[in-house]
C-alpha cells in the first residue's frame, strides 16, 4: 500500500509513527524478556519493532498477514513468537491466559469490533497487573469535546458508508478505556496529515502547501470525502493505560 500526502494511509505510516513514539515516551524496551501482544497487527511494523528475546503474540484476521509474520519471526530468530486468528466462536475473546502480557497494543482496531467495551475488557484480562496497553483510534467526532453516549458514538454510517462501528473523540476514548477497568496514564492527539508532511523534504512541503492553499474549497471537500470513504481519518487519538496492581 502506498502513502500519499493528500490521502494519508494511517495504518502504514502515521499510525506506526504515533505508536512507536508512545512506546519510546513511556520507556518500553525494544529488547527485554517481556511478553507483547498486538491485536490487529496488520503488516507488523509495530510488533516487529520489538527485538528478541521479547516474546511476541499477534492476532490478525488476514491469513496472508499471519503467514508473513511467521516467516519474519523465523528469519529474525525469535525463539518465542506465535500468531493466530481470533476465536471463531467469539471474535473478541482470545485464547491467552489471564494476566499474561506486559505490553498490549491495539492500533486502529477497536473501532471495527461490534462491542468495543467488551474488547477492551478482554485486553484488560490478558494484561498483567502493572502492564501497559496502548490504544490508538481515528478521531472522527471533532465538533464535540464531551464524552459521547453509547448511542452517540455508534456510527450510523456503518456498514454502508464506513467500516467503523464506533466513533470517538479523545474524551470518549479515555472514558471507554477507563470504564473497561484500566487506569489511564496518558492521552494524546495528533493530526496525521501534519505528521505526514513532516516526513517530506522542505521542497515537497512548500509545493504541497502552495497546492492546497490555492485549491478551491470544493476540491478540499472531495479530498475529505474520498479519504473518509476509504477509511482514512486525519485526527488520531492515543490512550496509554495500565492495569491496576
């Protein structure tokens, strides 16, 4: 998948940078004898940021992603790595023991499940006391700063116009994570388009700014509509939470 400045492909570019920045900020080690789980690991850019002897576990619905991750783990000589699909009888439930993982990751995942609260409680179940969870979602409710009710955060455009079952602003995300039983220790918001522009050369930044500065408003609307139809949202929210000891 390619990454274009005017159509931010967050799973491949911006989301990865946001997640890795959060891991570094909170002192998560790349190499240690810790257990790490990522649910919905996709291409594995974040999961394979961790190095042996880290024990890796990944859950993903894509069969090709599971095969690719297994090959990468073998090639990089991970002694303890395994990847699996969600439980067929319950897509939220995993087969991992209680209180098993030191670090749990979910990047652009919870907005796709039918019960995001139950999904977060499952993440809590498998996180050890004192363990840390990193939850990253698109923020597509930008005109509200309060906590949305269940009815308000349910996405009425799903599934005809959007793959997202749930909508969030940062306060709603914080509330949902906290209500699942986690202690929220940090929140952050970022603009994926601005984050993308920072990776460009200075010349490309100037050309990009000039192009969109003179573009008519209707062209901005088309860009936003096209991006949202494809599931690309510029605002992202990160919640870092720990399981109480």
